[in-house]
């Protein structure tokens, strides 16, 4: 596919880099008003432009990675040029119906919610679309499956997907940061503590993805009677570890719905 990304911020750049590194046969272009900060992408075979419509007519897939307040202006600009194409929106809070209306039903619409780990082929990208766009959406699902996981969900869950899969990156990193800080307290230098905490989190996640079992089943493997793991887990729960995480996720969702 010829893929045209509008919005050269953190997520747009991450998508462009992920596609260029982990997939083959795709030509990627990306736009940003001030292209100075993304000029380096040219060295990776990614086209860069400060015009949203530059070569957009060549695109098979147009991806929006812009702010919600920019959607109307951008769609007014590109709609005359994207008839028959697939438009994939990573803009939170803008529904399929909104997008169809704004584009005058001239193209197929897909909502996507990746996270910035897509740059490393490790995103959890949730995807939603209507039945009428199912055929057009399949190549998009196939593309994002090469860049991590790509579950197809009901559109009503897209806000929740934003919190769990996109905001969730920050939550996971905060856990790793806390583990690193604890590692320093118990004797490691910061770099070693970070390396151990990061790899341990990565290994735990990989086990879950590979074995497809409940986390508690894996926890049981490393939790022995009267051992050091169980006392640590119990102390974390006494201090509200799980409940604070759950409350944080629900608070983020409430913010999106405001």
C-alpha cells in the first residue's frame, strides 16, 4: 500500500517507523506543519512534507494522527482528494459516524488506537469499523497485526481501548520506574536496576502472550509458601497496588468521556 500519515507527532512518527521497519512493500509518507524535527525520516525511506495533500491522491490508506480539534479543518482539506480510499483515524473521541459525515461517505472509515510501541513492532492496536467497511478494513487489520497485536473491537470500546492500550504504556512505564527506584534502594546502580526491571516486565508480558493464561497462574509459579514473593505481593496489595491502578484507569476513561 501507499500509506499517507497526516500528523507527524509522536504517534504518527512511531507508526511510520514501525511500518517502514517491520513490514515490506509499503511506501510511507508523513506530514507535519514544521518538518524540521522529522527530516531524519527521509534517511529511512519515509517521505516528509509540510502539506497534508502532497501526493495524497497516490495513497491507498490515509492515517490521521492529529488532535481532535484539528479534525474538521483537515477533513475539509483532504475530503475532495480521498474518494474511494481507506481513512484510518487514530483520533480519540471522533466516531465512525462523525468521520463518515465529514467525508460525505466517499471513503471507507476505520478507527485505530495504536500506542507508541508500534515503532518497535510491539503495539496493541485496537481496531473498529462498520460492517459495510469490513472488506476494506481487512488489509488494515493485517498491517497492524505485523506491528504487534490488532484485536478488532466494538466501536463503543474505543475510548476504553485508548486508556488500556495507549495510556497503559505510561502506566507500565511507571511500574518499571518504581521497580528501578526500589532496585537502587536495595543496592543496584540505576542502569542495572532499570535493565533488570525492564527485562523482567518484558519477560512477564511475553509469557502471558505466549501461554495465553491468567496472570495468577504464572504468579503461582514464582510464589512459594512462606517465601519472599508472597510477602512482597501482600504488602503491595495492603498499600493499594491493584486498587490504585484500577482507579487510575477508570479515572482516565472518565476524563476522555467528559
